[in-house]
């Protein structure tokens, strides 16, 4: 009986030991089977990227208020170009977080954009392009880079180049205007100096001629007086 009791206790102890050695799936193991996509809308951007984002969205907001479709097109293109630049420099996660912020802004102002861009296919295409920028954690760099079309880059570059050209042209025009004014001032000064010099020369000539004429008149008077005196002396 005692032997049976010991055997039963041994079996019971082995049962508890077996239960205690069982492992439970860790949180890490469970997560590894889930989708790796993460929410990037709340990700913190680098300071330079955040400043660029704020600057572009602020400009976009102003352009929506003023209904300036020309500059609105440029800004929408620049928003995509910034995304492409981040991807190109190897900052894929930064690009995704940036795109999430921009998309949130676009969604928030969807009605305003629709009203301003009514009938404008270029703006509609740019907005759609922004909405389609890859932001999921599974998106590859190749997919992100391919999301920004070359014509978007052209739109932004052309606008930027035109702005620089306009500034340069305005600067050159102002410089030329200043040079022309300086040349006119020099020419006017020369003419004025020449006029004054000629006036002085003419005045000097006149004075000299007057002096000569006066001397000649005096000489003639003296000759005439001497002749008259000589005639009288002869009794004529």
C-alpha cells in the first residue's frame, strides 16, 4: 500500500513539473506574425524636414485662400519633389513620415482644394499624386521613388528656374538702369562743363576783341588829331 502511495505521489510530481516547463508565446513572438506596417502620421521629423513641411503647407494654405492656381501648382509639385529627395538620400522612413503629414493636410483642406482647382487637371493630378505617395512600413525605396513622376520634377524645377531667372532679369534691368543713369549724368556733366567752358572762351574773346577795338579807336583818334594839327601848322 505504501509502495502504491509513493508511486502515485511520484507521478503527480512529474505531472506538475511537466506543466511548469511548458513555455508560453512571448509578446515578441506573437507580434512577429503580424503585419509590419506602422502608423507614421505621428512620427517626429528631423528639424530641417519639419521646417520644409511647415513652409510648404503654409504656402499652400495661403495660395488656397488667395486662389492662386499658378503658385498652387508649383507648391504641390514641390511637395512631391521633397518626398523624392528624401527617398533619394536614403531617408525612406523620413519620407514616409513626411508624406503622412502632407497627406493629412491635403485631406483636411480637400474641399478648399476642390473649389480652387475646379477644372484644373494639372492640380487634380498633383493632388492625386500626393495622396498616392507610399507611407506603409512595407513600401520599398523603389516603390517610393517611382511614385513621383518626372513631369512633377519638371514642373517644380521649371517654376524654380523661372523665379530665379525673373529675379536675375530684374536685377540686371536695375543694374542697367543705374548704369544708364550714371552715363547720362556723366554726359550731362560733360555737356554742361563744355557749355560753361565755351561761354568763358567766348566771353574772353569778346573782351579781347573789345580791348583791341578800343585800342584801335584810340589809335585812330590819335592819328586823326595829329593829322589835323599838322594841317593847321601848315596853314591849310
